[in-house]
C-alpha cells in the first residue's frame, strides 16, 4: 500500500540572482512500514524534499500525494490539520517546547488532536518506557542531554501514531552512543508498530540501518536502493 | 484552553527579567495614572462641592432674564405655591431663598460698592456654614435680625467694628430709593479674597425691606439629595415652573470654574495619554522581541500541527497576562496610598492655595477614592495591551513557515 507518492516534484528558489533547482523532477513512491533514508551531500535537496513531503513547503511544480490526498488541494488550515493527524516530525535540533515537561511534550500533539486525558496518559507512559526515560517525565527539556531530548522528540512524533515519520538529520547533533540508542528505538518502533520512517541524513550509521537508500544530488535522485 | 493558558503562563517566565521589566512599566504607569486621576478627580469634586455649597447651589430658580440683567427689578414673588412646587421635587433636599443686589456702603467719608445677600440665617447656615465664617462678633440672632455681617477686608476698608453702623444706599424695587443704617453684627472671613472685600449679608426680611421688595427674591438655590440626578431634576423643575422663570444648573452659572476644571482635566488626560503611549511602546518592544526570538519555535508548533490561530491565542494570552499583572499590582499598590490621601488631603500653600481660595474652595488637595478610577485606568491599559497584542497575531497569521524553521 502506497503511503507517499511524489510526481515530477520541483522546487526552484528564485531568491538568488540565479534560480536554484533544489528539487528537480523527483518521482518517488514510499510504502507503508518502510525505513528509508534520503542521503546525499549538503545542499543536494534532502531537507527541501522532506519539507515538501511533509506539506511544510509548496512545490514549484509537481505534487505530493499522501494516502491519495494531494497536498496542493488543501488550504493552509486543512494542511496543518492533515499534518497533525498523519505526519510525525523529528527535527535536527530536537525542537521540544521548552516550557513543557517531557511528559507534556510527548502528549502535546495528542492534546492538539483532542484526545482524551486517559488515552493520552496511557500512551505517554508507553512512550516513556519505550524511550527509556520514565524517570525524567517531569523534567523540562533543558535538564536533558541532547540524546535524551531527541528521544523525547521521537516519542512526541510517534505518540499520536501518525501514518509516517519524517526525520530531518535526526542524529546530526548526537554522539555515537546517543545515535545508536535513537536508531535502535526507531527500528524497534518501526518493527513493532509498522511505522513508516523517512530520514534525511548523511550519517553513515543511519544509512547502515536504513532498508532503503535514496541518494540525491543536485535535486535529482541518482540512486534508489533497497537493502 | 487550559493548556494554552498554562503554556502562556510558563512562557511569560521564560525570560523573567524582561517580563518583570514590562510588568513593572505597566505597574508604574498604573500607579502614576491612578494617583494622578485620583488627585485630579478629588480636586474637581472638592471645587464643585465647595463652589456649589458656598455660592450657587446645584440649581437656581430666577425670574426670567435675571442672569443676564441682575437688577432688583428682575425678581420674582416668593409665593407659597411656588416654594412648595420647588421643594416638593423628590431630589431637592433644601431650598435657600435669597435676595441679592448691589449697594453703596458708606461710613463717614469712605464709600464702596458692595454686594448684598439677603438670606434666611438658619437655612443659609445649614448649607454654607456661614456662622463658621464669623471671626468677630456674632451670627444673626434670628430671621428678623436687622444687623449685618460683612467681610473682614470690607470692614477694614470701611474702618468698621462690631456695633458700628454702616449706611447702605441703593436702588430699590421699581425705582424706590433704598437707604438704611444697619449695625454691624459680625465680621466674616471667606477663603476667597473677593468675597471678603465686597460681601454684606443681612437677613432676607431686612433685605426685602431695604430694597422695598416685599416678599420678592432673586433666587431659590437648590441643594440636591443625589447630584448625579442633576439633569433629571433640572428638567422636572424647568417643565413644572413655566416660562416666567429661568432655571440654571451650577455649571451654567459658574462657567469659569467649569472651564477651568475642563481644561485642567484635558491637560491631565493629555499627560496620561503620553504616559500610556510610552508604556504601550514598552510592551510592544517586549512583544516584538518575543515574537522574533520564538519564530523558530512557532514554526515547529505549526509544523507539528498547531493551527496558527491557536498559537496566536497563546501569545495573546501571554500579552494579556503581562498587562493584567501590571494593572493588578499597580492597583493594589495605589489603593492604600490613594485611601490615605483621601482621608488626609494634602494642605496647599502659596499660589496654589490662593488660586483655590479665589474660587471659594478650601486650599487642600483631596484624592478621590472611587472604583471608577481603578476601572478606567485598568481598562485603558488592558485595551492598549490588546491593541499591542495585535502585532504578534498578525505576525503569526502570515509568517513563512520554512524561513521560520530555518531561522
């Protein structure tokens, strides 16, 4: 079952004197339960592609379809709602909400979705166990290490059981130990909850774990390998 | 909603120092504004109250045309039915019948133009506390006492003492010659120098006899139970008395005082407006910094699925908290100060005191203690805060998500 489909996807930035083709005609199909890494050098268009797949950025040309819904047909408000119910995001810089505790951060998206308190609490406890931080649930993010913060960010993205997770360079700020722990966690969740993961990365450790590697260069797919 | 208020509250204390500075600016603005307004309103109340009590009353009834042409011929007959009609109006607490005109006062070779006020001693005293102004001699013995009370400056000018005789000469009703000799019963001292220099009080009966204006009056001065119902009472009396009378409210008669209060009030409000603009920019500065600093965070929240309007609501609540905390703390701090000066008015000296005395007003600076001051100033600052809060609302509704994520 296809989850994500991009058709002739282009993104051209005109803010510089010479227009830049950040994404140049990408056609992709990503299936449910995939553990996919989008790789390539800096500036190759990984983040731009992820942003367009996540509905954060508009393509200059082409379209993104998720579960048969073309994102370009949704207005701003509906697009936000679509992201809320279908996509989980993990960012390079963790981006937890600093004024919320670990527990509140994990439950944040579920609360936005309007889920009941009991359901939220049960899922938060489940996620805290999964990321191995039940004793940190009442801490604010600034009391956690980078690795712990990123695990909380993953838990936040996964707690609401979205259709898929988009992770932009999730290990870029982590040391080896934290990277391994995070990758193991994501693999476990992918395996146990059949969650679709799409990473952008140039971290070899992540690439080794990925089951599909999509390589980009100059905004084009230069290879697409299933391991 | 509870979550949004919680996030907003916690956000407020992320940068404690900045929030405290902003809240403090609102606090000091409110404190200053409340003290200023309380002092101004207290002074205006005092000026109105004293001026009304000591001279015109809240409403006066005259013969038609008297106010423009204050002659003894422009008087009206003090009939029982007229008196009853006026005093039976529900809001009228007291009626002072007066006969006022001008005369030449003379002793030996000294002559001076004076104002004569004929009144009923007991009623006059119950309202204007005229007896308390007697600094030498005595107050009128009864309503038919034929002695006079005169201002101390006038007595000094005419070289008169208690028991001396003053000669008064004037024009009486319908061209009669008014002339008479009157013993000086007492010397009065008023705060207003002009009153000391030219006023002579006599009983109404004596004045009516002197001016050959039997049973005639120049005015009924009306005191009211509830001054807030002035307009309604005016209307009722005006409708009830007919066209041969003119009914005037105190502010029509004391135009100068009214204008002085109004101009002072406007300049006070102008000062407050400047203060509020400064405070509004202070809050705006904080909001501006807060909005720019948190652009990335806002972007993340929108990216993960928070609607822009919900985010705007959080920032809006934060701004409200700042305004509300400033207003509340300012009101709490100003209340005991205002209450103290409400109970213990500041005595005035020098030019300020002289200016007040010229309007026959006590030279003190009283503070008003009313909920209106707190509500008005609080509301103004909260409204300003709401206006300032429009900026982050506008900003959040339109900022670019990708540039926010990259910031």
